[in-house]
């Protein structure tokens, strides 16, 4: 089951889809129990791909289960790691009989990190960004820690991983101003589909996945106010405020899609649907909205290193920045965005905070030279 030779010529997306299927987890679990009954190592006879499969689908806590999105991210990175090892074994100086993860040494991991940091493997055939390298390192470290702890590897490969810390200067500039968002909304004011999606993201700061997972029954009207319940990371629920004009935009969207518009606590349909009235996939909607936002052609698309591209995540940053400009404190913004750590919120507000506290502003009441 899950032999390297069988899937090495399969596309990454198809590999991930194959490994997301949990139906074989019971088989591996039974093999693990049989090994333990025979006083063997729990994972004796397992191969690298089976270890990846087991690692991703195992329950680390009786109450906590990895979401499909988290599993998909882990699988994508770990399967890509295996593929890179096999395709570049000569560059990485990995002998044929040492190609399996269980036989890797720290020097191989160091060579791998040096390779992916400089090779043209990223978007537009450019090297990976620091943030991407950091994400890969975190996932590899968790996997290496697991396979060493269960005795699958004799060497702790974590020792070969260089840290890949993300500093503020490494982060791409995703800040947007009120005027920029206003121009985009004005551009799409007569397009209820695009306008509805953009204005909801801009005025709530919700993530794309939170939008695609939202259902019509999650939209409620209480005490003269509209609220939308969303599920964030780790399935944590929170409510976001819906302005009356945003509610109108939602209704206009649903009218265009010929969907029910009367609030109904039993309506389990998606809040927004695709052209064939199906639930949006987060990846598809993100790519679609990136095209929608970028094709407006405004000059500001090419300022501050944007290269003509604006993604939906820019609207989340806008929500944080504009809220701060209106006087909201960082703790309220953190709560509204659903950030687990206030440090993440502070990264969103870094530029705004530096300008707000710039010492030159103390001169404002002085006469000019």
C-alpha cells in the first residue's frame, strides 16, 4: 500500500487527494497493533509513505482532530518533500540505498534545505519566499519529530533543519487604504456577484475559507442588527457584524443566483454559491477573486511591490488597518479577525502603528521653518 514507485509519476494534487482518504488508516493501525503484540517496533514494515499517511491521520488528542484543510497542507508539503528527494537525489548526494527517509542523515536534510532555498521551485519559477520556507520547515520538523519518537528513524533529522524564521521585513506588503478599496467597490458597483463577495470580505475581515463555509442559516437578525456566524481555524466560532448595506449586497447576490432571500435558521445552503449554485472551493474562490481584484487596472495595483496583483487576503489586512485607524484597539481587532495570537494581529498593523507613533508627529503644532 502506498509504494513510492506507484505514485511517483502522479501529480501532486492527485497524490494529496489519494492520501486524504482515511479508509486505509484502520489497516495501518491494525498492523501497528500486530507489531506490538509480537514485541516488534510499532511501525516495523512500514514505508515512508505509510508513515506520512499515519502521521497525518492520527489523532493527537481525543478531542482535537486535524481538519481536512490542515491534513491537505501537511500532505502537500510532505509528499512534495519525498518527490523532491527522488527527483534530485544526485544534487542532494543521496545514495540509492539511502533514499528512503528512514536512512536519511542530517547532512541530507541540510542539502535539501539549501536546494529548495535557491532552486526555481516557487511561483513563476522563482525561489520560494521566506514565508513558504518557514511553513515547510515547521511541517517537516513535526514529521521528523514523530518518526524519531516512534523509532522509525535512528537519527533525529530535526537536528539537520536550519531555522527559517519569518521577520517582519520578509512579509509581503498586503496593506490597502480606504480609498483603494472604495475605488474597487465603485468599479464593481453594478456587478452584484463581484461586489457582494468583495464588500463582505472588506467589511468583516473574514478568511476565504470562512466565507466558503458560511451558510445562509448562519446569517441572523437580532435587536436591529445583522450578524454572521463563521468558523475559523480549529473550528472556533465567532460572529462578525454585517452592515445593512452589506446585507443588501448579500441579498442582491442571492437574487442574481435565484436563491432564497428570506432569513431562515433551517436553510443549510451556502451563503454564496458558484455559477452552478454549488459551494465554492476556497482555492477556486481565492484565485477567482484575485483575478477580479487585479483586473480593475488601477495604478495603485503596481505600487508598493504589488506587481499588479491583489489577493483577497489584502482585504483582511484592510479590515484590520482601517479598524485601527477608527480607534479600535489591537485586542478587539484580534478578536474580530479570529487570530489565536496577538502577534499575528500586530504584524497586520505594523506599518500603521509605526506611522501613528512616529516622533515627527510631535512637531505638528509647531510653526514650520
